[in-house]
C-alpha cells in the first residue's frame, strides 16, 4: 500500500463561499488554501467566525469627535473634514493638537 495521502480538491461551492467570505471580511483568499478541501474548510471556519468589516468601523468614535472639537475650540482651529471620515486621521490630529 502507498503511504502517501492525496489531498482532495476543493469543491466549487466551497470556493464560491470562501470568496464571498473574503469579500465580506475584506481579506485575501490565499491560492494555496484553495487547492485542498481540508485547508479551505479550516479557512472558511476561521473567516465565518469573524465579524464583517463595516465602513462604520472606520469612522471616529463619538468620544474622539467630542475631544477633537474641544481641542479645536481651545486652539481656535477647525478639525479637517477628512478627520471626520477616518478614525486613524482623527487620532493623529488629536495627538498633534494636544
């Protein structure tokens, strides 16, 4: 008997579902994972557990906005409009204006 194991190819349904999860989670579906049914199944399980990435997750929190507006009043400056659209930019603006 041959002791080597043969990997089963992933099914088209698995690949379609994995691609939809990759889009939902805004992540890449590795090519190596798509070649083996078992590894693709493990990748799908891990991705299905994740919370979907939302555009709202990138917006600054209400506390960030309130603190930035307070700093802006104290420093007599305006908070740039792009800071209200990106959490990271808002954080950098706050750090630079403390």
